[in-house]
């Protein structure tokens, strides 16, 4: 992401940056002294922390608390808007989470990215920033994420699935990649993520499909791209996971 080395982030409650990144760009694991909100006004990002993996389409943003290490990848070209927020505004939940970005919140984020870093906190800019913070703190969290294990052997498997959700390898092959027996692998995976490998991969596939559909892919193509054999099987799983069919999901 864009370097903040020349910015004094302590001067204002929120400092915002806008930048463009090409497909395939990866910002390796790092952390910030401030809360970071990542919002792609166009394009899809994936964010991986030590505990969770997210896929973030344009209708959502990810709230990253201060000091939390994270890696960001751009699936395609991304127009990124980044907010660096005073840590005094940390939410009660110390973990990263997805927030919905409705029309008002989107407008506020885009407006704040036009401000100089020494904007007037008592004037119009300061009022807009205070409204932005209020909206962010009131925004609902979206439970679309896949928990990450801590065992490096399991992380290796999870990263392979995240990078290619359509990968059809079975449990024996995943266990082999982890260098573990099938029994040890399945037990460890469930212990560390709270779910079996198949369910975890299903979650990743659904999140990836959501991101694809949010950027214009039709249901059938999204289903095939993430590894489903048919659109009908994908639609049935989508309905069970989100309570509505893909055609009725509000992007």
C-alpha cells in the first residue's frame, strides 16, 4: 500500500489516502499504530490476518485494529481508499471485521480522502470526519470470513485454498501438503478453525463467489470459477449460507 512515512498521522483523528493498485499486487504482512479501514471503491481485495481471511468486494470495508498484522492482495485492479483512525476509536471487539458500506458511508469515505492532512478539525472537514467516525462505529459487522489456523502446516493449506478456491484436492492430498496423517490433519484443522476442511473451503468459495458477482460475474460463471460442478448446487449452498438465492442477494 502507499507509504505513510512522510505523513504525521497523529495530527488529525482520521487521515485518508487514495491510491490505485494493479491486479496481483500484494502488500506483505505488516501492522499500523493506528486503526486502518480499507475500502475499495472498485475492485476486490483479500485480507489475511493471523486469525481470519476476508474477501472484500466494493460494498464492504475491513476494519483492522491497531497493531494487527495483515496481508493485502488485489484480485484485480483496485481503487483503494484507506483511512488511518485514531486508536481511541477502537471498537469493543479487538478483531478485524467486515463492515457494510452503504451510500452515506461511501460518500463520507470518498469525501474525506480529498482532505488535506492538516484539515480544520473545527470547520466543515472536522464535522464530516466526526460524522464518518459515528457512522463507522454504528455500522453493523458482517460475518463473512474464514477463521485462520495458527499451525504453519495448516496455514500452508489454507493459503492454497484462498489463492485457488476451485482446487479440487481431497483431504488426503491436503494432509499430505501439510505433512500430516489424515487423522492428525482433520483433528488439528477442526480444533484450530472450529470447522472441518470441507466446510472451511465451502466458506472460502462462497466468499469468493460473492466478490465475483459483486463485480459483474453471472451466477453460473461465479459458481464454476470457485469450483462448483453446477450452478444449481452453488445456488442451493448459497441459499443455506445466506438465507436468499444469489439472484435476490443485495450487492
